[in-house]
C-alpha cells in the first residue's frame, strides 16, 4: 500500500475521533445524532479528492447515568480494498465529566470522550499485529468547540517500504470560525520508493491551522510550520550516497484574495553529503517562495494531485493550461546556498499576462505575455571553489589534490562565462540578470536585439528548469 493511501486512512480515522464529540449533545444527542453523523459524512467526502471514500455507519448509542457507550464503524475504501475500523467510545457526560474530575480538572464541558479504534484484520499486518490503531481523548465545550489528542501505534509495512514510530496528534476545532488547528509529532519516519531511494525523518513536528471556504472546498487555506531534526535521503545501491538536511525548518501560508489563492513559504537547513564513509558539511540552504494562482483552477486541480498517473492525464493538463492562461505569478524571492567562503543567490519572478493559447501563433506573441519577469543569479567564486573541492574529496581524493582540481574547474567556468557574454565576472562573483517585460528583453543592463531574444528566453526557461518548474 502506498504511503499516501495509509496517510489518508489515518486522516479519516483521526477526523472522526477529533470531531466525534459533536455527535454528543447531552440530553438531545439521541434525537440529533443521525443528523450530526450525516454532517460528519459530508466532511469525509472531501477525501474523495485523494482517492479515498469514507463513511461513518452502524452507530449504536447506549446511555447510562454518568456516561454513555457509543460504537460505530468507519468504513474506508482505497484502491478497491475495504477497511472497516470499529470505534469504541466512552462518553462522560458534562458539565463535570468523571474522567476529568479524577484528574483534578474542574472546568465544565459538554462532554469528554475516551476513544479506542480497533484495526480491521486486513490492516493489522501494517501495525505489527496490534489490535488497536490507537487511543484518544476529546473534549466538547458548550459552544461546540472541540479539542482532541490521539496516539497512533507504530506502523511498519512488511516489505520495509514504510515505518513510522508511535505518533501523536493534537486537534482543535471552533465551529464559530470554522477554523481547525492541529499538531503532529513523530520521532522517526522512514520510507523507501520504487527506485530504492530511502528517506528518513528524525524528530518531526508539523503544526497547521486551516479554514474552509464554500466556494473552493478543496483548497488548503491557513498556515503551517514544520521542524525536523534531520531529513536524510540515501541511495544504498551501487555506491552508497546520502544527503542530510539538519535542523530543517519551514513555514508558510495560503490565503484567498478575491478569486486568487496566494501561497508563500520558506525553508532552511544545514546540508551534509556522504559517500561511503566520507562525509562533508556543505553549508546552509535557504529558500523563500510566493505563488499567486487562479483559485478555481487550483481547486479543480487538487483531485489530480493524489497520484502521478492522475496528474499526467489529459484532463489534468487541461486544468493546468487554464491556470497558466489566468495570470499566474511565481516568485522565488531568494534561493541561496552559503558556506564558509561565501554566498550564492538565485531569484526569479515569472509574471504572466492573461492570454488565449489558441492565439499564440508566433514567438513574439509568446514573449509579450511576460510582464516584468526576471532571473537574477550570483555565484560566489570562492564559495563554488570550496564546494567543488568538498565534493571531490568525497570521492577519496586528498584535500590538496581536490583544492587544485576545484581551482581548475572554477577557472574553466569563469572562462566560459566570459566567452558566452551571458554573464558578468568580477574578482568575487559570476553574475547574470535577465529581464523580460512585454516583449522587451534586457540582459545585464543591455537591451537584447530581436535576433538574440530566443536565446535570452531559453536562459529564463533554464532558470525555471533548475527550480523544477518546467
């Protein structure tokens, strides 16, 4: 089973646990819970965008004086397989639930629920044959706001492609603002793809808050932050190779501005590289990105992001084309790599006018859709030389010899830059700035004649390609 599918199933279960308390409304619950279950099922329908169907069914409610027992089934279908989770909840009635009183908590709430989720037999193999997915507790206030905490047992696939340590989930929801906040923690996450590339995360902490929008229900709006002690990517096949990102942090947000969705994010990490037993500390990586897109188009594209096959379909291509025709903006404010010798920077702004693809009959018409777009790069000579030497040392070459090879490599790079006339070179840096604005092209402060424009645009495309955006 794919990692994304397992994650989706867990999200469905956690969603039921987190909002499950909204079923319980004191004395009125038995009359209203069917309506509330329908409301919960409507929310679960959003998982269809990721190839998952989920439904709460077979709810049984038995009321006692201080508490009630609730049993239900959460049925999920993924890749043609059906998984039936059994929920077993103990609901302690408010205003002072017994389970909170025994812990000295005297704050009044409508209800407090202790939850256990039984694993279906066909999923136990992924959870080391344990009976439970995990346990949780949620509290429901009289306003309808809920808080929940759930602990998921370790997950390990039999083929070794996925292993997740015991994980912790905290969730808060306010129905008045329709805002949800969540935090996920896991000490270790490891997965191996079909190419035998192993990715391992240590010390994961992921926080996010979301708000829903009726017009664009599939858009993820809100803020996030991610912290990882380390992110390790390894290829252990022919020649063992590892990239290590230490103290990786990232923050970002997505907001609606009329019919546009504006997303921004930043990231930074300390980078190490290892080949066999040779390891070097390369330096610090930073990135700051902003994307401005048509909200309806991005909402329509979301269902195709659940798998590479869907994203590569003709239908997804039509949606992407529609987005590109509605003035997209992609801005890399800063992409930098810095070591002890210096700093290297790249910034990029791709800013397109609205256009009709059916009327793009010439190169000039393509060029004119670019509005104030630019690619600005600076390579620090000493920094690149240090980087080249370190990479060569990973191959077992002595530092002295690696330094000599690096110096020759950088000298050749400088000569090529000077000969091409595409870059400017001084004693410290190799620099290039290309701007395109409604058909006018400027390279390093020089207006580019029409006969050279195609080459200039090709440079911009290379810049996009280096960022994985082509």
